C-alpha cells in the first residue's frame, strides 16, 4: 500500500499515486476487490483527512457512486463555507478518516472476503493501525455495485456506501452515506443501521477502545 505523502506538491502526489496504481494493476478495475484495493490505495496515498478536497475527489470519483460523490461534494462546500464564515473556528468535515472506523486512519489494509447478493457485492476490508502500540485492527465493509453503462476502459464497479465496523468508543458508526446525510441535514431522520457486532472484527483489540 502506498505510504501517506510527506512532501512534494499535492498535484505531483496525485500523479505519482495514479502512476503507481496503473503500474501495479489495471487502471480500470474489472472486479469489486480491485475496485476496493485501488480506492484505498489512492485514499491512503493522497493522505486524505476529512472530506476529500476537489483534487482528491476527482482522483477517486471513478470509483464512487454518483450519490456518494454528490454528498462528499456538498460536505466539502459546507466545510469551505464554514471556514469563510468563521475563520477562527474549526469547520466540519475537516478532521479524521471518513473512509474507515478509526479516526486516526489505517497503516495497512487487506481484503478479507467478498460476498455477493444480487447486483450488490460486499467487500470486508481488514484494517490495521500500527502507528503506536497497541496495534488496532478492525473490519469495515464496502458496498459495491455494477457501474451503469460502463465502458470497457472505465471502472466496471462503483462504491455505493461504507458500513463501519467500530465497536469501541468514539469510532465511526453506521454508514458513510447515513452519516453524511445526517450531518448535512441534521433535522432529517437519517436511518443508521446498528454497528457491526464484535464477531465481525479482525483480532483484538478490535471490540475494545483503541485508546
């Protein structure tokens, strides 16, 4: 997995990560596991924190369902508008890993298993954060759909949602779509499914507080 970038221009990092990805596997993934692997390679390689900025979102847009792209774009606009309204206050959607259960993010990932129901695939991703002891391990689940009207040179699948697997305090819960909708429309009654049970986790300390 590509390391988080530490130096160099951001646009240069985008091109570097895209080049690494293209060299390691086909640019247009032809299966749900390839879609998941390339998506997280880009997210981690670009060092995304909070909602992706416009350049990062453009890089991962081919892997995302249009609804998820729209909500992420709205969240970015809300963050930018809040920064302009109150420059001395911390805006929303600016910190933490939105694409995993752990706020601090991951240091490695692997696709554990894939199941298919109808037109939907569910990729269980095993994550590890080994930045400092104790090492934290957990699983999240990507919901992946066939891309409508896909061309041979475009990704054949898109990520429609992420189901968080956190069972510790302060971990991301529910789903990415549900959380975005609730944050963007706090007065609406967003339906958030219950968190994944500890049995779905990887290995201890998953199921306990990582802090």
